[in-house]
């Protein structure tokens, strides 16, 4: 059986989340380029799920069925075909138009609230990523510009670039500074 790959953007950079989603109603969240770079380089296995349900895993980075990388536009994902009833059912749901987008199971640091694209917003830097979920109706993603596509031809492996030691150090220093700032605010 010729099953398609499922692919698209789990996050489009500098796009505001839907009102009140992912921020406890305090404002809107956005992810800048580089927000996932570090976590993708060391993260534990990441799962591709349906609607965030733990027993509806269709692929993982560990089994080679889920590939993630950042490009200039956002966080790209590709789920390679698994000939299982769950995968075939997900493909049928996508073909029927039931897919509403993609959502993440993640933890992130947020910067202080500022005006961004005309809204009260905070920049997110991901510190832990354990899943991406294909959302089916009636569920809606927090990040509205996510995409879900079926691709019948294999997509070439992305050309991945290793971070330089200076880049890793700069990102690490930024995260450490933000953690120290937050600890100081909490325990003053």
C-alpha cells in the first residue's frame, strides 16, 4: 500500500498564538527563529500523536518515523508512513478535511510582555519538547498558521547544520540569564 507522508509546519515563526491560547489568558505567544534549535539538538524522543492522546502515537523520533527541523519559516515536521490501522485512519481523517492543525506538547520560557504585531505578546523559547499532535476537529491549534499536508513522494532529508560552539554557548547563556532573572523575581 502506498501511504503518504504527513508533513507541514508545527510552528510558523513570529506568528501570534490565538487569543488566550498557550498563555493562560495573559496575552499571546510567538516563537522567533531559533526557538527550537537547542531542544532539537538534545531532546529526548519526541512523539507524533493524534489530539495529544498518549495511546494514539503514530510515530516517534526514536523509531525514525518523525523528523523535525527548523528552517527559515518555522518548525517543520515529517511523519513517515507506518502501515498500521492508526496511521491509515489518520490519513483518512486528513483526506476528509478533519485536520485543523498541529499542537505541541512542550515547556518554554517566556520573555516579559511587550507589544508585538499590535498585541500584548511574549516571546517563547522552548526548553522541552515531547510531542507534536495532529489535531482533528473539533480541536483547534493555539498557533493558527500550522499546516498538515499529505505527500506521496518521499521528501529528501533536510540538510542539517550543526550549531557552532559559539551559537550553543550564546543560546545557553541567554537561557541561563532568563532563568536567573526569573528566580530573582520569584525569590527577590
